[in-house]
C-alpha cells in the first residue's frame, strides 16, 4: 500500500514523533487516513497519479508542493489514528500496556490532548491542500476535470475558511464536515426556492469561475451569511449526538471520551427531525412529478394518515 511517504525521515520532518518510529509501522494508518480524508477531495484518479509520480520521482514542482502539504495532513492524521494503540501490544496473552520503572504510560488527559493536537493539525492541512489546489487550479487540470472538483464548487460555502469568516468554528474541518449535510439542506430547501434554479446555478457557476457580477457578488455575501448561521442553528442539537450501530449516542468530552445512549426525549426530537426532512424530500418528488406530467398545482403533499407537512428550516 503506497502513501505519500517513502522513507521514515520524510515522516519525522513533517510530524513531531520520535525518530525511532518507522514509516512501515504507520503505513496502514497512513493509508487508511489518506483514503478517507484526502483522496475524496483530490479524486481517485488524481490521488493515484500523485502517488505514482511521487514514488517514481516524476512529480512537477507544483505537484511536489501539493504533496508536501498532503504529507503533513497524512502524517498527523495517521499518528492520530495510530496513537491509541501505540502504548499497547497484542500477543497470545492478550493486550498489554507497556510500563517500566523508567517509563510509564501517559495519563488519560495527556493521551487525549496529544491525540487532539495531531487531529487538529491534520485536518487543518487538509484545508491547506484544498486551498493550494484552488489557488493553482490552472496547473491541475486532472483535478478541475474531476467529480471531486465539481463537488467542491457545488455549495455557496466551499471551505472551512469561508465558513469561519462568517461563524467562528476555529477552522475545524471536522466540524465543517459534520455540518455539511445540514448546510446542503439549507441550500436546497431555503435558498434554491427563493432564487429559482437558474439564478441559484448562475451564482454557483460564477463563484467557481471567479466571474461574479457585482449584483451576484452582493447576493452571494448575503446567501453565505444566511446559510452559515442557519446551518449552525440547525446543527446545535445534533453535534453532541452520534448515530451508530449501538444506537444514538451522546458524546462526552472527559479524558476517556465516553459515550452514553441518548435519552428518550432526545431520540424523539431526532426522530421527528429526520421524519420531517424526509417529508420535505417527498414534497419535492411530488412537485417534480407534477411538473413532468404538466400539472401546475404544487400544493403541500400529505400522507393519508399522518398529516405531516413540508419541512421547515
């Protein structure tokens, strides 16, 4: 499994770890985090091309500059994933924690602080990768021709930095990523109906090409502010919850990062929210089918028995 690293000294140049930590020991974690958090933003073809060129020493100067940023992101995210198992060994007698008279395992709070540091740095540099690509997109046609680029430009707020200028989120890509589905729904249910499809698409296209008219630039500023604030307002309740195979969990922030099952009131609120969103999409399906069939009345759809109405944001 190839990653953005060939040798151990490349790793220790970009992340604060002991020089005795070999890149081979981290390789699985580096590969996993690159696949999950870097490759989707580059596109599969562009990512694979960069990896191949780097290992073949055929990357251009612009590509090498991009790879250097990706290395910092990959290394920090890889160490973040690795660190939980770094103090434990697995063998025939089970999992053991290494403690000696001279060295002892870190306290839980130290462990958590260290992990958070690697995590935050890693995601910060994911944003730097995206910023470098956007600033130098004329040099990366393989990226601009990809579905990843189209997705990057399919929203009025495309990056953590843009969001942070309106609502302070400490440039947290993890937080931005968690709120992105809500942001997409705000755009779809609130902004698009107000603008109409033509103007909605026109502003997005002009934003992507950096050709905004004065009027659309003024509109975009207001749209971004509306979207950012409504996104936060509709995310507040959900951010402390995690949907998992064990059920809906309430996240805790102590040194042990505990999670407990959500109480009934939270579950009912969450269930109602998702049900209403589903109803909103039902409304859009009905309206679109009516349009296809040439019908002009697009009144609110209701289930026969439920009386549910279109979702409001």
